[in-house]
């Protein structure tokens, strides 16, 4: 949701499209500019958040790259994630979803894993009492990206010492682009079994629910509206009915039917699939369920 005019406005905008969970940026996603929120803005956000009962997620800026060989990029990436993580703790946000980055052709090896893990541990160690999660997102495979395969994310989390305050966000478009056949029930089962083996399903705290414009295994990140792409209604019906994601918030990063991003029509399509699967709307506070799962 857009946070233009103040982050507290995301809740009103979310309600207008029937949403039950929110993702937002707190700084321009294509810039290194640090978030600049005053105490009054944070207090107002928290009042509205508590009244709404909605789980909220930050998305980190797109420029972060913990796989870079450029020390300046590494330092900026660390500073950006630190700023987001600190704000997430102050604003009662579940955590910050972010892309690990790209090794830019240098290769994914043990030394890189240890370096990435060390930097992410630095973020967590900055404030050990911060309840917000660092949430690693799987990538689509383009540009030597890190984390397209669940095994790469698992290696990073294990190198961090498998801390409880690290979660995973499954992006459906990215997974399909990487070759995971999540459009079929058997392929979905295999993908979730791999995710469980490498990371543990308890770490799955969010799904980026995005259909895809391109066929499976193309390694290209091209989002489409729910039911309009290669995953289709069949794929999302199987996903939303799977027990592994029954209590996991779905976050939309779709182009929108009017070209302006997540909209009511996309939300209603997911809700209809949930209803057809015989699943009720969540009754317990979503944030409590997420944190309980992350602590297991």
C-alpha cells in the first residue's frame, strides 16, 4: 500500500480494497535515502495499527545487495536494513521482507554465505530485544541472484545460527520463474517439502501472491494479476488450500486491473478461493500466529 501522506494512511487504503494484511515501504524503494519518520508519525501509526488488528510488513529497498563485492554497496545495504529493522521494532511491524541480492557472477560459495550471514547477524545483534523479523525472500533467478533456490536461503540461515527471528517470504512468481512447478498440486507439494527441508515451514511468515506473465523456468520476474497468468486460478486454489499456508498472510504485488497496483478485484479473487476451499477468515490475531510460528 502507498504510504504517501503518512504511513498511518495505509490502513484506510487497505480497508478500501478489502485487505487483511499490509506491506509498505517507509522510504523510496529505488533510493538509498534513509527512512525519516518523526516520533509523532510513529505514535500515530501505532495507534491506527493497534486499532486495525492487521499484520504489517515492511519491504526493504531494492538497491540492497549483500552479495556485492563493492564495499560501499555492502555498507549502504547494511545501513538500510538496519534502519528498516529498527523502525520495524518501534512500529510494531512483523518484520522487513528483503532480497539478499546478487553475487554478480562471483559464485555462491561458503565464503559468500558466511559474509552474508555475518552482516545479517549484525542487524539482529544491533538490538537483541527487537521483536521484528528479518524476512528473506526467494528470488526469480535473473542476474546471478541469491536465494532463487531454497537451499541457498537455508545455507544463509544456518550460517546465521538459525535464529528464531528470521523468517521466509515465498514469492509465487519468483518460485515459478525458478522452475518450481507450484501451479500443479504435485509440484506445489514438492516445493513446500523442499522449503521445509531447507528452512522449516515454521519460518514461512508471508507469501507474495503474484501470478506470472511468463512460463515456468524462464528466470524472469514478471508479475501478473491473480488468475490471469501461468499460475492461474488452479494454482492459487491449490496454494491457498494447502495446510502449510493456512495461517500465512498473502501480500499482493500485482500490476492491478487498472494498472495502479493491488486492488479490490485481486483481493476478492483470493478471498473467493479461500471461501471455495472452505477456509474461514482468520479468527486469531494474525501477528500472534506469525510470531508463535517463528518461535517454534
